[in-house]
């Protein structure tokens, strides 16, 4: 029996599934099987999977479509290896994805789940890093899921009877890992070891509105874990203003900072680290301020006059440190260019 099962649920991913499978077969870590669980695809996904001749591939296909959450559960019911790695049939793993994750689990017995940095490619491109350590990552779970393509100990789910929730779809991963955080340590590798494909037919694109609704349910669950006694009005402010960091005036910044302090003060059960909450909230608000400042003071150019207005507003010190310097530099460069033009 191999030590690891790579769980790959598939549904109508024919254009990409072969590339995804080969990225698994080419892993530097070799002691694994690849379990492809097909959810009654109507294209030639299964034919393409079967065309790849490798004894490490195991296929489970079903005649009835049950959706991603239940398809994942069908895969977990089949798996009996010590470790599980999870990826989709349209994404690409770096060759040392498994090796890196397994090394973390082997050298840190307190860690039950290892996640990774990733890069979007396709319809959009960007790099994503989640906080490295457990408490920081848990604080960020108040805003969104911090676990992707994980390698994890199967016992974490099996011993605690955890299942992917159909009701949480299409935020089933967010719900699952919100249930795991109280049970084991989660570690995020600070390297890009995965490439997450974006295209119009994927769930996160086609079901984006539903994903927001279901993600908000998980956010409220994480808020309840911080303290169960928030009022309905406080919950609405948390979801509608604090999480998206909506700022339309200097007064909004003060309200956001006051609410952040309220959350820290309400952390009386100790389910979160106050230090981690404080750092996360400061980071979150500072980048909200940055977006507001650029939209309000520098909509077209970084002029010295606009910079003086910003300094007079008192918002300058609420910006991320690195962006304070960038704004000053851009204003100085603009001033220098104008001076050069006048001399000419």
C-alpha cells in the first residue's frame, strides 16, 4: 500500500485533466497513488484519464452526478492510506509539492495539515501566500479560507468524522478547514508549489455570488468561535463593512479600528491569539486605507499638493509602511519631472 493518496475529483475537465495528472505523476516523491473520482462527466474526461498508462492511477467513476462535496466524500470513503493530498483536475502541481508537504508532516508531528502558496494562471494571474503559522492563519480565517491543495493526515478527518458539507457548496473547502482548525495545527509553506487555473467554467467563477453567501456563513461561524454573543447589527457590520474593509471617509477608518478593538476585547474564550488578531486587523485596515487614499487623493497623478492634503488628513500613518515610502517617492519624482519641464 502506498503512503499517500492524491485525491483528484473530476467533472468535465477534459481539456486540462491530462496536464494535471502528469504534474502528479512527475512528483519527486514516489510512494503514492492517484485516485481520480469522476462525478459522471459528460465530456471525454474519463477517456483521457484512461489513456494514461500508469499503475499508480486508480479510477472511481459513478453514473450519478452528486456535486463536488459528495464526490470528495466518495473519494475519502475509498482512501485508506496514512496521508491524503487534494487537488483538482484542472490545476498543476510543482514537482516537489508532495515531497515538501510530507517533509513538514514528518518533521512536525503537531501539524495535521500542510498547505501551500499558489499562483493563479489563465483568466487572471497573481501570487497568493497565506500566513505561515497556525495562529496567524487562524486569524485570517475570519476573512477567508487559508488552506489550498493540502497534504494532510487522514486520521484528522476520519477520527473526527469530518465530511465535506453539501450545504456549504461552493465554499465546501472553507467550511471543512474551519472545522479542522480547532483540532490540529495547520502550516502554510511559503513557496509557490501549485498553479491554480482560472477559466469561465470553474465553480469559483460560475458560482461566485453563491460562494460569497456560503463563505459568509463560515465567516460568521469563525466569529461565533471568537465570541457567541455578537448582536445581529455587529454581525452585519462585520460581514458588510469590516471584512470587505469599506472606506468612504476618514471617519470610516476610525470605525473600523474601533470594531477591530471590539473583536479583540471580545476574544474572552482564548480561541484566537490576541497578538495574531491585532496584526491581522492592522494589516487588513491599512490596505483598505491604501485603496481609499489612492482613489481619493491620487486618482490621476501623485502630485505634491495631493501629498500635502494626505499628510494633513492624518491618514498617512495608517498606510502600510512600504506604501508610505512609495507614495512620497512618486510625488517627489512627479515634482522633479515638472521642474525639469519648466527648465526646458
